[in-house]
């Protein structure tokens, strides 16, 4: 049984398998979402002990925040939930990290969520002109005022992260990392471990590749995001599927499927505090959550790492 973890250098204690909610109200990302199904899924997740929820203004232009806030309220378990949200997107589709913009964005998120504080607030994307230490300094002021409990950044380059953290205010970073995209091990991991910053990966399943969902002859229609991605093309895609298939016997030996094994592998990495796989249905949440109960031996961890070296 994997015990709760502390997120970075915060006082936030969470289960290491959380829930990403871009499919809850994220109508600009997924077509034909059922909002009530999304609310019910979040409530069921909370009831099952999933206590780290991740949303953002960019998911449905605030609609995800509204629905996640509704689910938290209906669960009656606000004190048991660590809620993360993100902001930086302006109404005209641009991005801003200006201190006055971020302070207003936090107030707007609080209103949509129906909460009086946010546990973790990320700057979702860097802008081009705001000094990053000024942006993070604004969030630090909100932290000291009790509006947020922890300061995060996302999609920041290594240089931007170091600039943002010049006063030591960054608690958590959310960045691209999975078994196919491991650059963070060389770039971010040494720094975040040294600084005590929590690391939360996004795209943990590489658009479903690492969930073991595809065959070598699977194709993706035009309009599907995967249709354009190089890792889903031709021989590269077939090679990737073959690699993922090599995980299946390892997963079987632990009584898991491939997706659960991959999640378990991530939370065994020293630099990674938590993973936030997305879901659309309750059963997907329960399925992912089982990975938190798995202890992998070092030989297994090494084998998986070598497969995707």
C-alpha cells in the first residue's frame, strides 16, 4: 500500500494517484460531454479516496471549475480534497502572467469553484513579457493572504522555472513527462529534487499509447489530434505499440493491466509526487486508483526504464 505523499515543500498531503478533470466541462477539448456524468464521476472519486483534483480555467473556459466545485460541495468533503487549478488565458485567447491579471484570475476561479481558498494554483502557461519572479511573487502574496495554499507553474522552461523560483516561492511544477518523453529526467528532476519542488507530470499515458489501448494497425482519422502526432505515424507507431506490449507480461505478474503498471512506475520515481490521469467515467477512476496500492520491486523498475531508454 503506497501511503500518502506530501506535495513538494507544501503541507498538502495527498494520495499519489489524483484525477485530471479536463473531461469534466472541457467542452472545448472533448465534444459531447455529459456534465452530470462528470459531476457524478468527481463525487465518486472523492468517495473512493481520490483527494487530489486538477482543473483549469482553460477547460471549458471556466466550466470545468464550476462543475468540479459543484461536485466538491455535493460531496460534503471539502476538507479532504486538495484542489488544484490553473490560469493564464485571457478572454481573447492570449496569455498573461501580469500580477494584477493573476490576482483577478484567482478571484474569478474562487467564485466559479464556490470555494474560499484554492489548495494549489498554477500559472498555466508563461507569457512573453512578465518577469517570472514577479508573477510568482503575486501568487506568494495570495498565499500569505490565505487565498491559495501553494504556488505552482506549468509549461515553464527550465530557465523560466529558475527565474520564477529565484525567491524560493515555487512549490510545484506540472510538466510533460511519460515513458516516451523522458527529457524531464535530465532537465527538471535534478533541480526539483534539490529545491524540494513537487513534480506532477501531464500526458502520463502519451495520448493513450501507454494505456495499452492500440494495436499496430490502429489508425486515427483526420481531425483526431493523434492523426498529426509523429509518435502515431507509420513504423514509429508500430515500434511504440511493440514496446508497450512488452509491458503486458510484467503487468500480469503483478495482477495489473498496462495502464496501472505505468502509473505505479511513475509514483515510484523519486522526483514525482503525484500523477493526475484524466477520466470520463467512474470505472476509469477506480481502475487507475488501484495503482496506488502497488509496490514494484527495483528489478521491475529497472526493466521498465530500460525498455523505454
